[in-house]
């Protein structure tokens, strides 16, 4: 129960708490109210009995107590000949009933109470044999006439009081659940409306990503806690946006400024190749090349962060031609080791040609770097029903179809726990951290950024037979090219 309570939302807890508190108050109030009503009704019956006892007291005479009701006057007042609703007994000091109502004829005194003269005593008792099943309020009045002590006993039925109490209890039994239900609905509704600005803030914040901190949460009207929270969050987002903009500007400016010195360094290494130690010249050329590649990667990521990776210059790009060109490049550079297998179908997408080529090249270079003996390149087309992505990358694809570029190698593969992490920036697995293995940890991050900028995704998985398999998914061009590919051509 405690775990459920902690897991329940503010709306649920507020509704349950308000309803439970009201239920306790209503039940307590109902019992207290019924007790007060019962006391008032029984008090009214007691007052009626006392009034009847005093009227009978006035009719009692000395001869009537001594010899009985000889003149019939007392019998008429007591109701010895006709039932008048209340039942009366006149009891002498010796315990004998002088006269009694019709229903009490022949019965012993109803009460053992014996108050003093002009004093009244009461009790509530059950009187079997009398009409009705409700208790009776018995009032006993002490009196004296001609030196003779006697008591007037009056029994007043509480049947009407019980009937009123039953009706009140029934109304409370029916009205309490209705009241609690109405309060629960009202609390649920009002708390929900009060939390609506909070939900709007939450949904807005959920849609704000690191790629775009320019979003702002709505500020509700008024000057309450929620509006102040919204203002504070907008102020925080503004500070984060300014900090991010400053950081991106620094990366872009630093990368841009580094390009010229790096180019100069490479040119100098080329000029010095025949004038200085060849190993030194080769080291300078190699390291400046690595630095130039790193600067280029940082510039591309800076463009991606600023949302300028795909702009107005988007063109139609044939992915199959890009993949085939990369296969030719790898064969020319590697000399046949590793071997390259290519399977493509026509697939045309729309985007930045340079960025897409860079993404495919990074995938191919990554596979060549880790391959044992073979690299497999493939381009396929999936229609809108089959487009999608398993674990290892965000789902991609559109209703119009998806182009899938698959790059696989027969190397050691990527552990399942690292398949999401390798798409992050500056992440290299332990086996790839040596300088000789190449790479800066930005290659696959660039692929992920390019895919996201083009509305696609990257999936990292396992190659059948062992090794790694990376898939670049991109939505097909809206013109329909590649929607119905011809049979695959294998090379």
C-alpha cells in the first residue's frame, strides 16, 4: 500500500486524501448528528411524559388513593377506559397500583424508581407486551396528598422518534456516498486543471533537446508557484542556450582557425621531405593529417549542432553510386586486403551530398579498420511497412520507404553493451584506443548526426557469422526513385 501511495501521482493522492478526509468528517458528523437528534427526540418524549404525569398528579385525591378511584375522575384522566397513546400508573407507597391505563391493567409497576415529592426521575426501558418494538421513556413523578405518598408513572413510546432516526440514517447512508463521489470528481477535476500548466511545462521540456535549446515553456497567468516555476525554467533554458551557443561558437571558430596552420604544416612537411630526416618529415605529415581530419570532424559536428548540416542546398543523392565509389576507393587503397563485397540496388535520397558521402565513408573506414578479411557493403530498399529499426539505434523510415546502407565486417564485432555508446562523440572501445588503430572517436558520431539531420537513424548490430554490422537508414526521396528497385546486382 505504501509503495502504491508513493508511486501514485499528485492528482490521485490529492483526490484520495481529500475524499478520505471528508469521509471521516462526514461519518463522524453523521454519528454525532444522529446522537443529537436522538437526544432531542427522546427529550421531547420525556417532556411529554412529565407533562402527562403532572396532569395526573392534579387529579389524584386522598380517597382515590385509599379506596381506589371511587368517583371515576382519576380513571378518566389516566385513561383506564380508553387507550390514549401514553400509559399511566398511579402507585401507592405500599407498591400497589391504584389505577392504570387500559394497556397496563393488572401489571406490576413499570419502574422501581421512587423520587422524592415533586421530583422527577426517568429511564429508558423495553416494555414487552406493549405495542411497538421501540424503547419506552418512563417518567416517574413523586407526589403527596393528605399525607399519603404516591408516584405517577408515565410510559411514553419512542416509536415516532425511532422512525425519524431511521429515515435520517437512510438519508445519510444514501447521501454520503453521493457526496463523497461528488467531492472526489470535483477534486480530480480541479487538481487536474491546476496541474495542467505543469503538464504543459513537462511536455515542452521533454521536447527540448540538446540540439535546440531555444524552446521555452509556457508561463501561466498569475503569480503563483507554477508561474514562478515556469519563469525560472525559462531563465535556466536561456542560460543553457547561451552557454551552448558560446561553446559551439568556440568549437567552430577554433576548428576554422586551425585549418590554416594545419594546411601550412602539411605543406612544410611535403617541402622538407627531401631536406630533413625522412622519418621526421613522415611523422609531421602523418600527425598533421590526423589533426586536419580531426579539425574537419569538429567543423562538421559544429554545423550539425547548429542545424546547418542540411540546408537549402539539398540535392538528390544516389546512395548506390556513393557506396560503389567507396568500394572502388577501398580496393585501390587496400590492394585487395580486406576483400570488398558489394550488393546494391538503386536508392535515391535527398540531402547534403558531401555529408552523406562522409557518413558512408566513415562506416566503410570503420569496417576496414576492424575487418579480419572481408568487408560487405549493401544498399537495399524497404517499403513503409517494413521500415524500422531494432535495438542499437533510433527507429527510422517513412511511410514512403527507406533506403538502407549496410556495412559489415568479419572483425571482433561490437559488444551489445557498447552498441549505443559507440555512436557518441569521442568514444572508442578499448581495443581501438591505440594510436596505430586510427580514428578519433568521432567517425560513428558523425554518421549518427548526419542520419539524424536527414530524418534517418543508425543501427549497430551483429553480422551473421560474426563481426559487426552497421546500418544507415534514410528516407527515400519523395520523387519515388528507388520505390520499386530492380533485381540486385552483385559484384
